[in-house]
C-alpha cells in the first residue's frame, strides 16, 4: 500500500512548528468564546512581577491558568491551593511551549458564583416580565414630609442616614421601620413592613436599605417576593443597599436607586437645601426691590416738596431774599475790588517815590567810604606794628630804609606797637 507521498499526492505544504502552533492558537482563540470555568486551585505560585499562575482541576482534567498583575490587583478573592472557585477568562496558546491556557480576568468563590448566576437568572426573568420598566416607576416627592426607613435599627446605615439629614437641615418626620436585613426571614420581615407602611397611608416616601456587605449578606434584597413587593408598593420608594458598587434586584424594582443610605439622605434633602438657597436668594432680591422702591419714593417725595416750595408765596419770598443777598454780596465785592485796586496804585506810586529819594545813594556812598577807611587803616604804620613789625629810626627820628645807611656805633631807635627801644648798631 502506497502513502500519499509515495504516490505523489501531498495533502499540502509542510509547516514549521511555529507556524502550526500559531495556526492552532488562531483556531482556539477565535473559536472558543470567553466563559466561566469551575474547578479547584492547585500549583498556585505568584511571581515577583505580580502575575499569578495556577491550575484549575477536577476529577477528570486540569487547566493551566494565568492571572496577570493588573487583573490580580482587582480581585477580592485570596487564592490558595484547594480553593473551589469560578474563573472567567478567554483561552490562549503559549507558543513557546505549545500549551494552551486560560487568561483569567475574574475569580469568585464557587458559592458566590452560584449566587451570582442565580442573581443574573432572576434578574433576566423579572426584567422580561417588565418588572423593572421605567414606565412602572413614579417620581419621588421633592419635599416629603414623612419618610419611612425600613432597615435594622441597630445598624450604622440608619445613624449615617439621620446624621446627614440633620447636617443638611432637613425638616420633616422620619420613622424607622425595624426589620432584619440579613439572614433567614429578613425578606419576609421587610415585606411585612412594606405592607404596614402602605396600609398606614401616612408616608410620602419610603427608603429600604442597609450598609455594605458580601453578596451573601445582601441576598435578602435579591429574593423574588421582596423584589415584587418593592415593585408593587404604592408609596414611592428608594432602594439604598450596600456600597456604590453593590447592586441588588431591589435597586432595579424601586423607583430610585441610591448608591448608599447616605446617598439616599443627600438625595432626599437636596430639594430642601436647594429650596432654602432659593428662599434666601429670593429674600435678598425682595429686600433689594423694597429698598430700591423706598429710595425711589423718597426721591419723588423730595422732588415734590422742592416744587411745592418753589411754587408757594413763601418760596417766592425766599427766592427774592436770595437774589437780594446775592446782589448785596456782588455790590460789596465790587467796592472791595475797587478799594483793592486803589491800594495797589498807591503802593506803586510809593515805590516809584522811594526809587527817586537820595537816601539809598547816601547809604551806598557811606558804605563805600567806610570800606575805603578800613582799607586805609589796614595799611597804616600802626596797623603794621600791631601785626608784629617794628620801625627802625635814626637819631633824627627818620625811618631807616637801607642797611647800607647804618654805620657801626650809630644810635638807633626801634619803634614797636607798645613803645620804643634805643639800640646801637655794631
């Protein structure tokens, strides 16, 4: 028997290992859709890079899994060997080893996974019935007078709810309708409180909720009887269950969903806050209008009084008195101005007269004569003697002007400022 190669009928071209593996990778990744896989964790190892590698196994097979660092940081489940869980991801092929593996994006514990599946199943069924349609919902009153809060009276949610209402200045009545919010019988108690609140007919708005928790802790708000009771409640209702990321079926059935009980309190009090702000602005505006009206009225009254004064006989007399005072002031000013001009003319004449008087010339010449006298005194012999000089005189009393005229043995007289001294030349 001949093979295809021996007969010359080759089925196709020969592929390299890399090409064949890449073709398998393409077939798997395009043909196998992402989905959930249930199994037991084994061979768990966390790399320094932050990536987590493990295997999911059951009694019949084993699947290699990888949880990359970015996805691993977002998980709330602490992985460990032997943990039963549900993993969501897509299949991929690691070409270097020719091994297929599951790229995990989300992990949940197996019990929580069953609850999540039940949640999605019930949500789809009730949505198909139209229980969550927007047409069934009613608007919550903007300023409810009486509010009923169906929750645990000992939980932190009710205290946060009340604290925020008080802080934001809400004015109204709050009635806490106590009920279990977790565990067996919690849904039945909350259904009973919904019925009582509707029967009383005193509530403008109802709030049903609790603080955050796991899916198991919040499961009472996903039970079908309670969800149907919330949807059928004739009183507008706000669902405020858990944290911002938590969703329950009551959130979809209620008229409004609040992320948390605190958010519900802020939503309820927002109209009161905005109404108070509008009232304050309106009061300021009205006060401004009233003040402006008073000012305009006062101006008109003053104008009317002024016109009345001008038209009355008393006003005319006052006007004439004003004119008389004005004319008197103008006349007095004209007289004063004339006198001022005459004084200026007289001052000018006196100045010219003083310019023609000999007294300034006499004074000037006297100063010049005094200066010449002082110069003459400074050049006199007495002034020279006072400065330390001496005058040598001969026997006749004549000043000796040259040394050559002095003979040996000649008697001379030295004259000083304070007297004379007889001397003899040698």
